[in-house]
C-alpha cells in the first residue's frame, strides 16, 4: 500500500508542532484520528517516527530523515494541483467564489461587471460552504477564492485582504427581553443561550460566540451549519446568535430583531485565496472583489 499525501501532511503537522493536540487543531481533525493515522503510517513504513510520552513528542532519527522529503513531496503535489487547476480554469473560463453567509453588498453585480471588461468571456460561480469548514472551501480546492469572515486558520497556506469592518450585532427572537433596547451591553448576554458554529470552525466559532471578549464562555445550546440554520433557531426561540451589521440587514426576518452589541470589537470581512495560487485570472477576481467591497458604505481599505 502506498503512502497518501494526506498522511504526510499529518506527519509534517505533528513534526512541526511537536504536539498531537496542536497538530490536530491545526488540521481540524480529532486528536485520536490523528494518532491513529500516524500509527498507520509508522506501520506502513515499518519505523517509529516519534518518541512519545505523557509530556513530550520528539522526532526519531527516521522521522527527522522523512521530514524534509515529506515537505518536498507535499510542495510538489501542491504545485501539480495548482498547475492542473490553472489549465482547467483557463479551459472552462470560470472562477468559483466560496462564502459562508450571503455576500450581498453589491458584490455579485459589481464583480461581474468588472470581469466583463477585464476578463471577457469568463464567469463567476458562487458556492455556499458550511460553517464546519473554516477555510470556506479553499483547503479542499472546491473554490478558487472566498469571501470570508476572519479569523482564518493561521497556517500560512492562505492570504487575504480585509475589505470591510462591520460591528457585531445580536439576533434576538421577537418579544425577547432585550429586543426593546437600542444597544445591548455584552454583559446582558452573559446568561443567554447561544447557537454556535460547529466545533471544527475553531477560532471562528469562538469569535461569533463573543468568547474573545467575554469574561466567561457563552452558554451553547445548539450548533448550526449555516447562517440560515442559526437564524431559524433564533426565530424559534432556541437561542441567540451574533452576526455582522451588514448581515443583520441582509437576513431580515419578521420573527427576529437585531441590535448592536456594546463591548465587542468589529468583525472583518476579507477576500481570501491560497497563498501559492498565482493565476492571473484569479488575481483579477481578487482585485475586483476587494474593490467592490471597499466601495460599500462602512467598508475600509486596509493599510498596505
């Protein structure tokens, strides 16, 4: 049986982190699954790659020998994927844009118009991705570029440009005790039930629970895969969700009231792409997305 590139990615993550816990978090998989994959790799290669005990993880001589070769194989595979993607994209003249929440903000019409001038004959496809994938389809290769809420996984695989900042608001069911307030202090949400993103969303889940600023974590009563699911839960009275001010406008519903939250830093919307993807057509789309979003009221152009 041949070794899979995925197994080498897992090995490199553990080798760089020297921690199965940190590596699992970086890879968005459960630690037991990661340990199992590493054991299978060791069995396949008939070597021990890591010395493990309860306090530390260290590379063996065999692991140290494999590490630079594994990195090279991964880099070559990514280069091959990028080249194939370039050929396919050029052939089909299509760029796929991923998103978690409705984009709105005039993006679709604006970018389509710019592409008609700069890339005649090309078209955009928009694809909604579940909150369970914090890379918005970029890691899997399902999309070419994403319109995403930060934070993104900080693993040096992605680049982004912040194109807008929007205050964080809270969505409440009509009739909720806080619905009559013009602004809701963060302290007032301390004991409220919240609908969370899936655990695999990582830091994004924490951000949209407000846990980055709360003195104690939010009380989670349910999880939702999409913005639509989370707002259905709010409308039914199950719990509350945080959302951006722009999405409060986009997702208006008769059974929900949205209010600004005092005490939270703003959210950031970004155009995100794979760092090694240098296709000229993709760069045109990135620049067009950034320009269209930065032209919207309340948006900002990042320094540099």
